C-alpha cells in the first residue's frame, strides 16, 4: 500500500470524531465499514462482516486502494445514522452482550431504523404492538412451552392456544418489569416480573429461537411502556441493559448471608424492579425467596459500599450493605464494577422512591 494512503488512514483515525467506535463507543476503533464509511471496533467489525450488504476493512492490517480510502468518511456521519434513535433503545457500550450489539447494528445499518423516522414507526419496535409464539417457562423446573403472546392495548398477554378466547394471563404493560437475561450461551430470554395482588411477585421467562426476535419483543414492550409513560428518562448505569427508559432495573447474582452472624453466604439471583429488590434461589424461579420494599433515605434506608463486618467471611471482597428499618442486608458482588453498579442503582432508588 502506498505510503501516502497509509498516512491518509492514520490521519482519519486521528480525527476527533473517530476516537470512538460508531456503534459501541470502544476507544480508538481501527476498522471501517467501507459501504457506509464509519469507523468501528474489531468486535463490531466482526458483526458487520456477517451482514451481507456490508464490507469491513482494518485500517491497520489491510491494504487499501485510493478509492477505498475516499469511502472512509468517518463518524461525523453517525449523527445522521442515529438521528431517530429512541430514548428507550439504549445504545450498546463496549461491555454489552453480543446479541444486543448485533441487534443494534442490524437495526441501524440493514434496517436503517434510526435514520428514517417512518421505518421505525412501522416496525414493532416503533409501534409497541406485536404478537407471536414464544417459549415460556412454566412454574416447574424444566418445562418450556410454546405460548402465543400479544402486546396490544397497553397489555401484555399470553394464550395457551392461538385460538383461545381468553388469555391465560393478562398484565398491564405499565405494571411489568422486563429485562433480558442470558439463559444459555448466547441465548437470551425476556425476564418478565409483575406483582400479584395477594402474594409476592411472579417472574417468568420467554424467548424466541431467534435471538434477534427476542430482542425485538423486548424493545417492543419497552416502546409500549414508553408510550404509556410518555415522558421518560433513560439512565444507563452499565452494560447490562439497565435502561428500560421508564424504570430503573437490574438483575444478577449476589451473595447474601442469613440474618444470624454464623449464617453462611449463599448465591442468590437478585432482581430490582420498581422499588422492590427480590431475590430468588435460582435464576429462573417463578417466585422470589424474599422481597425487600425500598423506601426513602429519611425513613431509614441506606446503601453503603464496603463496611460489612462480615467482610472476611464473604466469598468476594466487593461487599455492600442495604440498611432497612427492620434489618440490614449484607450483600456481596463478584466484581467491583458490579458492586458499584448495584450501590449506584439502589442509592438512586432510595432517593427517588
Ligand atoms: Zn464497537
């Protein structure tokens, strides 16, 4: 490759607008989608390569012709490509799950959903309405069964059979908490939680064999929630899809001992949704083992990192405490980042609730 072309590519990489991947924000991207001209990181380039209409080249490793260099116009274009990105559609960050990056890239480049307002409005992600079969997990351990799901008229409902007159369960969209969870390697399901009038919350999982379809369902429901809430604030706390646009949510494993000093720390699946922190014995359980209703700081609720006197017995050093008027919960995350993210979320809740 001619020395002047190499210099041109270096100059492109140096430009201020090209310091971050156009899709996930990873620093110093050195790949380019030469159909569109944007600069992307190696991971996103791998996803772009899988799309039939896109061609990617490494700015450092590949040989370029002068014509190709002209195509590398850089990320000043990105504003146009994401002009209509809805606020409930949180853009991936470097640590986001691959399926989320993939769905974003397909919607952005193949679907052109975010540069054309009409296209988004016509897709289910934009309408907040959708129907179709999903695998749904029953209350018992292993059973996944096909159920017909419908998001319409501000409700999420599912039917045992497609021609049933009445849904088995119908829940107002505004009352559900929703999250995406990895249930198997690279296989995602929606985790849907809702509160039942006379008992604790119910949690169920539903997924499509096609990951992208699961993600489309997820965003369709977020869009429906957004339409109901009408005004919303999107708060991105980390890469694990905390942003529902309408409500703060987070789930993941934490360790928690029982209330007595000699109690051992047990791994539990935690799910935060709408002022409730629920914990489950296993990730896919239908009912929580316990639920903590969070209140305001003035009522005696507090979250703080570190400080646990159980510190030495905890499985990891990333401990934090949740103080509630009746009891102080000692909790422990597997990584520091996760601990910081939980503390940040719970603090925000205690202030906001
Ligand atoms: Zn990237």
